[in-house]
C-alpha cells in the first residue's frame, strides 16, 4: 500500500513538474514573441518615419509628368535610410533590405502572396450531385514570409514559412558559396535539383500553380546536402545531392509526422546547358537532364 502511494505521489510530482515546465516554456515563448514584435514594430516605425515624408513630398510636388513623380518615389524607397544606432542601411528593392555598414552582412525580408477567388455556376443536375460546388469561393494559395541573409559573400541562409491554409515550413537551409573553382554546398530542408518548373520561384511561374506533371512527379523539398556549380558564364550548370525523403513540414495531417515517418533516401542530380543565346534572350536553346 505504501509502495503504491509512493508511486502515485511520484507520478503526481512528475505531472506537476511537466505542467510547470510547459507553463514556463509558454511564458518564455510569449515574452520572446512580445519582444520580437516590439522590435519589428519599432523598426517599421523608424522606417516609415524616415521614408514617408520624402515620399509624401514627392507625391504632393507639382510635376508635369506622372512618370517623374513615380521615379522619385522609387528612388526614395531604393535609397532608404541609415539607422543612427547600428548605422545599417535599410532600403526597399523588391523586398526590405538591411545592410551592415561595410555591406558584409545583407538581410532581405520579403513575402509571397497568392490569392484565388472565383464563381462557379451549375445547372440543376450538377448541383444535385455536388450541392456545395456552385457559388463564390476564395482562398490563399500562398501566404509566405521569408528571410534571406548573406554573410561576407561566403555563407547564405534562408528561412521561409507558409501560413496559407496550414502552417508549413518551405525552406530552411544554409549554403557555403565557395570560390568559382570549388562550387556551392547547401545543407538543410530545400528543393531537390529536379525540374526547371519546380525550381522556378512561385513568383515567376506562368500561372498561379505549376503544371500537373510537375506536381505529380517532381520530388519538391526534402532534407539533404547538395553540391552545385556553374561554368562558362553560368551557361552550364550541374547539381547533385543526397536526400532524406520526409515530405512537407506542416502542422496538420502527414506533415506532423514528416520526420518520424521517413520514406527512405534519394540521390538526385541535374545538368543544364545554354547552347544558343541571342538578342538578350529572344532566341535561345536551353537543354537539361
């Protein structure tokens, strides 16, 4: 009886300790989130206070041509401002850039947003078979935030997360950019070197979604190590990597078990060549394997 009481008391203390650790961890994370949000808010406030007055002046100034006003706005945003404390240069160029005084550290913060909406009209037969098909529908296809940092033009780091529908990590890797004779080494969670359309950024593909064959056969992202290099003014490239096939890192469904339910390993390679290039890309022949 005494042994059972001791065991139950030990289990009770274990649960209490676990609850205390979870509560302390939650409090610490919340405080970190508040500090991070405060710093971001302060930074954005300084950015807009420094950049907004010149922009307002450019917009309100009498101008004979609208184009000159727009060019002034673009130049003001591109010039940015210098933070008086760390003397960092902050500016906008297809994303928010922060440069160290000697430009040996460059950080880019950006977003990718894809929003889809539409209306489907159905007849009575189709509406009877699929009652929820007709009407308006909308959803975010992409709602991403990313950070890309470069250190001394030698090490590059990227972190990208998607909040559309389900929260999922898209990229988290570090890259060593060696000399031209050495090539680059990338380690982390990234796309396998397979398929031109798959490797093209979602911001640059022709349509909102990639083609069905690419979605069906391209392996997309996995954990691995990749070696890549380019020669002849980057007209010839090759990549080779070894990957641990895990699939998507999400917070729902199979994504939660991505690390524990591994699907094996993979060796992936890619070779491309730009054999003919004229007229700034108007005529070209690009082959890949």
